[in-house]
C-alpha cells in the first residue's frame, strides 16, 4: 500500500505488531470476505468497492477492465462478502490539548489512530475517521484503498482542538448517517457537559448492532496534581484561569476526579460498550499492543 509521510506513523516500530490483527469481538457487517464473523447469511452480489490485489486471491476476481485501463490490479468487492468496517472517532474538544510532547492527549490520540489505521488496512479491513466536536468536524466513511488511508492519516496529522464542552450532537450526526454496522472506536477524555447524552447516543449505536470501544484518555497531571506552592490552572474550553495552591484543593480534586473515572466506566459498561482506561504516560505502542493482544485473545 502507499505510505504517507505522517510523523505519527512509525512503520519500523509497528512491524512487531503487524501479525496482530485488530479484530471485532461481536458479529459485524462489512463489504468483503475476511476473518470476521458476519451477520449476513447471503447477499445480493451488489458491487460496492475495489481493493488492490494482494497477490493471494484467485485471478478470476481481478477487474481486468480496470487493469487494462490503468495497469494496476484491483479486486472487485461484493456485498455478500464480509469483512470489518472500523470508524476511528477522535474527541477534538479543548480539554484534549492538555500536556506537552508525547503525553499531550490529542497527540497521543493521533499516534494511536494513525497506527490503527495502518494495521486495520494491513489486515485488508476498512477504516474511516470521525472528528468529534460540538458538531461533526470531519467524516470519512470506511474504505480500504491505500490512497484513502493516506488521506485519512493526513487529516489526523492536521487535527486541532476546538473550545467546546459538548460531543453528543456530533455523535448523533454520525449515527444519523445510517452506515452499515461495524466497529466504532472512540478516543476521548470524556470531560464534557453532556456526558449522559453522549452515552445515550453510543447506546443507539449498540442497539443498531455496532461494536463500540471507548478508550478513555487520561493525562498524568489529571491523575495527580503537581507538587508546587502555587499554580495557574488554565481552562482549555473557555472557563478562564484559576490561581491557587495545589495542596489546598488536592483532596477535593482527587475525590471529584475519581468519581469522574468511575462514572465514565460505569456508563460505558452499562451501555454495553468495551471500556479501556489509557494513561498518556504509557507509551502508545505498549497500549496498542495490549489492546491488540486483548482482542485477539
């Protein structure tokens, strides 16, 4: 496949994970054959897409007209054949801009989703992208062509946060697009005003038969306040600044933050979504490896 020059794509490091396919745990729908379980027992035979010839398929599946016109080998994909469709949904709210360097939450999400897009397409599955804010900021339906994956990775590279405290409306927009069932993998810190509404929409995805995976991103400074005599806490979503001593609020903050973590986990599990807490202090390749092993287990 074509390769982007994204700074968030480390092919040498991903080589060790290439044998671990990102798999769906539940029955899914998709547009061509693979190793995932399908809801469909048959199909209409309707053409839906092309995929580059991998060298292993029956030559009778090649689209010879396309080959004669372009000199490139593609396989025609039909509706009755099944494989996974995965949408990577990234929270682009202001709170995701917390942290410096590799521990910045949005930057961490960029590394994870870029790596996942590569591994998912490597497994000949289809990958898409949704960027979530107060509205749906970007929407790329899942596909498997190499150019699609490169375009998706470039969009991830350019992502910037927006000063919003809501996400449910953008998820509702994505839901209303009414695509085939697949896997929705959402990366968020879930620091939002409409947390209940957000999980209400995720329940709609589950009721429609989607598999939903929630990766709850947490920066180490959120897990424990820094040691300092005085700090300025800056609101990333328009809340303003607060000057205070971390020691003066440490106990109350810890209680409130632990309640937040517990609430998000309980809401995810109650909505029949997979839940995984992810600290940006842990190298993303380590988290990705554990996620893949867990899903292949």
